[in-house]
C-alpha cells in the first residue's frame, strides 16, 4: 500500500515545495499546456461555453480544476495494488485556487462527500494559484448578450437523462445539457440522442456542453489504472456547477435519476461496499449543496425524479412517442462492449444491474408496446442462469432482495438507510423513498417472473 499525493501545478514556473507525509508518494498534475491554456479539457470547456455566451466564474473554473484532481486520482490509483484491503485508498490533493481561504473553509465538506462517494480516505489542501494565473476567465464583454439557458441538466446518454431532457423541452425550458465524453459507446449514445432531439425540437436554442477529460495509463508511477470509477459523479456535478457559475441569477442543476438507483439499497450483504454505488444518493447531493452555499455560488443541485421508479419515469414522460423512438439509442448497460467476444457489437447485455432495471422499467412504462432494445441475453427464461457467472449473479441478488421484502415489507423503511444517512430528508420524504424502493423492486419482480437461477 502507498499513500498518494496529487499536486496541481500551473506551468513550469509553479514549483512551490510541499512537504510529504510519512509514506506519501507525490504525483504532479500539470494544469497548463505548452500553449499556456488549461489542460485536461478544461480550457476547451471554457472556450465552448464562451461560444454559447456563457462565461464561467473563477470559482466555477476552480471547481472543475478540483474535479480534475479527483478524477485523476479515482481513475489512475489502483485499489488492488495501492490499498491495504483491496479497496480503500489514501489520497491527498493539493489544489491551486483563486481564493484559498474560502476553499479551506469548505474542505471538510468535500472530504466528507468524497469519503462517502468512493469509500476512500481523502485529504484536500488548497493553495493560491500563481500570480500569473490569478485570473483565468476573461471578463464578459459588454456586447455579449445574456445566456438564453434557463435549465441545466446532466446528460449521460442513458434512459433517465433522455427522459429528463424531453420533459424539460416539453415544458418549454431551454436546457444546457452537460456530458462527459467517456468511452466510445457512451459518447455515441449521447451524440445520437442529442442530434435527434435537435432535429425534433428544431429552432429551439438548447445546447450541449461536453467535457473531454482522461488521464494516461502510467499517470501514477508504479500503479495500474482503476476501473471502478466510484467518483465519476463528482466530475459530472462539477461540470454542471462550472457551467452554472456563468449563468445570470440562481441556477438549478438537475440530476435525472430514478429513485431506486438514487438510494441504491444493497441487494445483499456483498453490496455494502464495492458493489453499491452512491453517485446520486441524497446525502451526497446534500453535501454538494452545502459546499456550493459555503462557496457563495447560487446553484442548487436537485434530482427531480427522486420519488419515481424508472418505469414510472417512462410511463409519465411528457412525449411518449418521441421517447419510444429514441429508447434504442439510449445506453444503460454497465459494460456494453462485453459481448464482443461472442461476436456482438456494442449493445446491452441484458443481465447486469442497470440492464435489469431498464428492462423492468420499459416492460412497465411502454406497455402494451414491447421493449425495442437489443439484449445479448434476450430471453431470461430460456434456461437456468448460473449464479456463479455474470449472467446469473445479479439476477439472483435481485431475487433475494425481492423475497426478503415480500416476506417482511416492514423492512423497507429500515433498509433505505443501509447505503448512507438520510438525515437531510424529512420523515415524509423518507417514507416516500421507502415506497419508491418497494415499487422499484416490484417492477423488477415482474420482469423476473419465471426466471430460474441456480449455482452452476
């Protein structure tokens, strides 16, 4: 195990000395390119926003710079080789910002949210940017018209974000959709859906901001990469706040996610750690809102679908015919390329956790129309599925959770607290969360009727 320190640097002249703690290994994150522009997609995002008449604030840029440190650590520090228990890493960040005193006061909130989100042990120090980079964003010219956007929404290329975009547009809003250009399959889904929306809502001035941010293999010397990416939503939220910092007046960043996944109650005991993500958990969103308020940013993060199952989102989408047409272009699968060894192209496997929730939702929400998605395992009832292999393990976990809740439905208000605290939620909202958890499992139960599993 090694403790890692990632230190952000603004160019070759930024070489302040930072003492290392016992056992810490230092990695420099170079933030400035040879052309004196911000690296890692940040400079490009600033330019793309400027072309949309949106000028992010210095604070907004610093949020994205912080996210670059987090994303580099999360995706390039191996849990296998760099932790004592195969999971928990010890990571310290040294982040250059415009207002280090203000950021230092908010550091405990970010540390708490990152520890919760990733299961690691984080420490964050903030320092002043070099004087030559004390100001990065150019002042907005007087001739620049006010931004037309009145809606910010994450846009992943998945089914929930597609519904979120359609609902916003049908309500007459002008959203700025925010995407991270990740793997090719996700990127293609995002582009395909966005182009279809632009064609359907032609003449409407909504747009999309995409961030390209990846770090090379070997960025952390002696460590392999890391595929779990539990911190990915930190980058997504930061991108939204970066964009929102350039809008006039208060902004709401919408995170479209069905309530079952948002709370993500562990299906079995094995999912309490590595297999239970917290990317949109209410506690995590609440900590973001605490941090934004402390930083003086007039941005609020909300999940407008926290009280709906995925099937209910599909059924209540405000343009059902458009949704039906675009469903095949959306991408929900955890590993859409894993069928290649069987000769398949990029497609949904049909048996991972997000695929199962998607299938159950479309079965409910598109009724009586069939699910138009192509799945590698199309018929889950065709044979007994092996619970020791990938096509059966998730299904068996769902079956166990459903059986447990059927036997003791009074457990629902207790189980929703397993993934994390709900202390920010009122008793009424906690009761609603328990109900959406029950309804979400019932959707999956309907899908799994007649599905057989057994150890191979």
